[in-house]
C-alpha cells in the first residue's frame, strides 16, 4: 500500500505524483492487560458473607487465676439480653429520635438519628424529622418481624429475646 503525497515542494512537476511506501506492522502478541481482573486476584469464602453489623466481636482474654477466684461468683452471670419487643416498640413510636438504636447498643447511629431529628428538623422546618420518623418506624417494624439478619441481633452480636 502506498501513500500519495500532493506537495509541490518536493521538486516534482505538477503532473508527477510522488509516492512513498507506508509500512504498518502488527505486534505478534496482544499487549498484556493494564491490570489483573479482580476475580483472578481475590478469592471470597464460599457461602454468604456476614454483614458489617453481624460480625461478632472477639472474646476477651481470660483473667489471671487470682482475679478469677475473686470474680468467680459474678463470672456465671449471663449478659443482659435485649428484648425484641421493647426495641421494636421504641422504633415504632420513638424511631425518629433513634432510641431503638441506642437501646440495641448502636450508639453512633442512634445519636446521629437524634441529632438529625433535632437539629436537621429545626433547619429544614421539620422535613428531616419526618424523614427520620419514617425511617425509625420502618426499622421498628423490621425489628419486630425479622427473625434473622442484622435486625435480629444487638450491637454485640447477641440475638434478641422475645
């Protein structure tokens, strides 16, 4: 294949046309991809992956023996389990204030909902408070009805009773 040059500064006459060869070369192999696909570098465990709120915290290291003897009478006390009914009713009636989240141990989310309701409700003439109320109402219904998943456990991963 040739490329035609139509320039007059080559010293050619007007009726002469200069031609030069055009060489196109293809590489022998395709270039490597600029990155490895994610599926070839990351291996996920089989089965469902736990939600962020479903992760159970690691157990605390055992106490020294001398301290264990002193604390033995209190060591058998079961941790306080939270009630599904109380959390659900708090969510249904006072959900906009985030009290159901505070009750379940999610302090950051509960205080955020409270702040958005109070401060955001003042700044948006009540629109943020209505949105938080609907959100809390929906979460309260989910706590009352769902038996598995993130709405069936408290912040420490313990199942709700009742």
